[in-house]
């Protein structure tokens, strides 16, 4: 009787250990997936922060111009900006059309 009880106890411990191991493995896979998603989102957040910091205001752009370009850049009116199209050996310019897409 003791042998049967001992064998059944060992067998039940093996089965329980297997279930625990499988559930732990699933949880580890989910955690890895979530960490990967978080790292991708953090990278995207860092890129957006960088873009926002550099392009958030005209004053910052002017400060960066003074800091890095030493007045080599000049301020232009939006009406002075043109699109340059190269077609073969000819160069065409078109005015930029500004539209309000938030309607």
C-alpha cells in the first residue's frame, strides 16, 4: 500500500509540475511579447519627442539657426516658396498651394 501511495504521489507531483511549467512558459512568452511591444512604442515615442523638440516652435528653429548656421539661412514668406519640377532638360516652378484639410 505504501508503494502505491508513494508512486501515486510522485506521479501527481510530476503532473502538477508539468502544468505549472507550461503555464509559466506561456506567461513568459506573453511577457516577452509585451516587452517587445513596449520597446517599439518607446522608440516611436522617442522619435516623436525628438521631432517635437526640434520643430515645435519658430523661435527654437531661429535659435538653432543662429547656433548652427550662423545666419546662413534667411526667413521666407510662405508665398515665396515654390515647387521645382525637373522634366528632362527643363526646370519648371509651381507655387505652393496651402489648403485647410481640417474641414
